[in-house]
C-alpha cells in the first residue's frame, strides 16, 4: 500500500471530510477521492462508506488507520535515521505559532537556528491548542498555549515539549480606579467589563477557569483575538483584560498581578513522535527552549 494514500486515510480520520483532507494536503477533493478508491482496491475491503452527505470510516478503515499510524511513524523514524548521517543539521523546518507566541519567539528563533544552518519558516495561526494534531499535517512543529490548569495529555503519536510558564496579569487604563495598586484581587473586579477572546482560545479558557474556581464570572462585553486591538479597547476605558506578562504593550496601560488565584498559560512545542530525532527539528526545538528560557529568566 502506498504511504501517501495511508496518510490520506489518517487525515480523513482526523478531519472527517474529503474536502478538509484536500485542503490540508493542497489537493482537489476529486483527487483525494480517487486516491482513497485506489487504497480500497489495494486493501480489498471497503474502507469508507456514505454517511448522509459525508463519508465515514468502516470498521476495516479504522483498523487500517491504526496500522497507518505505525507505518507513518516508522517512515518518520527511518527519515530521522537517514538525516542523522549528516554531520550537522540543515534544511528548513516549518513552525506554526499562536500570534503572541510568534511575536515573542519567532525572531530570535530564526536568528539562532540560522546560525546552526537551519532555516525556520514561521507562521502565526490563531486556533485553539487542540488543533495542533491537524496542523502537524502541514508543519514540523506547532507551538501552542493553553490554560496551565489544562492537564489533558496528547495522543501517543505526538510529543509535547514544555517551553514556558507565563503568568497572566490584569491590564487596565492608567486612570482606572485600581490603577495605583501594586496588585489586584479578583473579588475587586466583580463589576468590571472584560475584553475577552473567541471561545476556545487560551484567554477564554482561563476566564472560564476563574469562573469555576471563584464563582466570580467575568462580564465579557467584547471578544477580540488580537492583543493590539485589546490594548486599544482597554486604553479607551472600555474594559479590562487578561494579558500574558511577556507580551509587549504599545499603550501606557497598567499591569497588575492577581493575588487570590494563580493565572498563567503554558507554552508548548508539539511534534509528531520521533520527529525530534531529525537533526534540523531537534536543533530548532533546542533553540526554542533556549529562547523561552531567556524570556522566563528575565522575570525571575
């Protein structure tokens, strides 16, 4: 069986539709359908079946997906072993970041990796951390952030490297009634208007954690994903917001740490299992850890 077709079946299991697989693999839906039909002929059994206007895997298809994971992991290890014969890492490594992570990590990562002979191709994509497995169809490394209380594990076919724990502070306009304090308690913010983000993203997860742990439900009046726009709204006095501590502000806002609850995000680099054995990917992960460590030590 062709490894490329097995990967298509794996992507169909992850994404659920032929159109989504085609989008991930930069193919046309008809081309994907044709390749899946060839895979069925090779397997000698039906692997997918109609489900309304969509398709779903048959029992045989799900079994083959399990074998596909093993085959693709073995190919990844084989490629890593071949790469290991090189005397030094080289080539291009693609890395996806959440936007504030790209602002914080991408420039020093590019510079440091280039010094080791590796080119980093970075992208900023604002999606929940749970989408990392799907993004790994396109990227070698996916850097994600999530509420530090989220302790859910990644599937065994993925590996997460912890880079940074970053506290979240409350930001407010300089003329806010609490702006002259050194710190703030959530109980002091009960009646405040909050600038939040889209549901499912890290800051929204943290705000939901706050509501569960303290029974103080933040009153969210605006949902904006771009921290620069959040700054403008807070600067205009339209609300307060949570902001990661190492995000550079362009407006003269006041940052206050929260005292009555721990509020932080965890930043991780997610790869396919075995990918770090490739010298270029391993070198980029090393440099990511070094860049993140330098940022974290500045706050120590």
